[in-house]
C-alpha cells in the first residue's frame, strides 16, 4: 500500500509527503510516481495517472472544482468505464482553498482518494461532530430511547428551529418520539447505541453526532456542544 499526503494552502500546493519518487514540485504542479497533480487556472485541482493493463491504456482522473464538486473517474482507452465518486465536499458558498489530499494505491489500482477541509476538521473537532450532512434540516425525525437485554439506544436532537411533537409511543423497553422540525438552518442529531452483531456474536457500540445543514458550517454560531452522557 502506497500513501501520499498533499497539502493545499491558499489555493496552491504547499507540501507533499510521499513514498514514491517526486520528480517535479511547484506550487501548481507535482509529478510523483506515475501521478501528475495540477492546480488549474480556474482554481480546480486535478490528479491524473495513466497505466497499461492487458494492452489497454487506463487512466484515473480525480478532480475537485472551486465549488467543491469532487469526482473520481476511471477511463479505458479514453472512454469512461466507471465513476467511483461524485459528490460535493464543500458547503454552499465556500471555495476550494485549503485542505489535505490523501491518495492510497496498491500497485496501479486506486484504493481511495480523500479530501479533507482543514477548517472543517477543526470545526468538527471543536463541536464533537462525526459527520456534516449537507441537506435541508427541516423535516421529521425519530428519537428513540431503548434499554434491552441485548442493547440500548439513546437519541438527542438540537436545532435552531422549532420542534413539534408528531407522535409518541412508549412501553417497558422503548420510548419513541416522532418530531417535526421547521424554520431550522441546522440540526444536530446524536445517536448512542449498542447492538448485537450476529456475525461476530459481539455487542457493537456506535456513537454518531451529525450536523445537518445547507449553510456553511463555519458561519454557524452557538452550536450546542453538550453531548449525551
């Protein structure tokens, strides 16, 4: 497994840490191993690698534009055969400027290419977030508190909007509320649960704390950082 770490600072390459030989390095172009990494004139970043397999030319093209649209495409003899990812990794209104790219490869094959926004890393750490989900936070949510012999579940929801109770059920083991959120710009949904995994025969603990918003998270003030006990 080969791992490469590329740091983008103020819209240009600042550094690279690689197990492969670096043959060219500038703030807008890096040649490392079989990779060519470029910062385009429009501010987008493109990584490209070509290789031959069974007498056919393959190319891997990873790109992320200034608005944060990320794509990873594999081509064979110039034709697209697979799009591995196509997603927006920056919040609305935020431009590509600072971040860290990680490339993992095994031989000629891609294991993963990952972009991390350094400002969002700090924001997530400060607010104990496991994920930021860019979608409308308004809608219905199910909050469940359960204590069973084979596991438990606890849910907490915080928001800057209005919370309305839609339905509520309760028995000896489970308390469940369905709530509707309106006029919200963000929701934090935190779930702490332990479940029995039949394959391993063990109890599996999971704890997630997601921020759901369409805003630039860095513009949100006064998030509730109190967690479930």
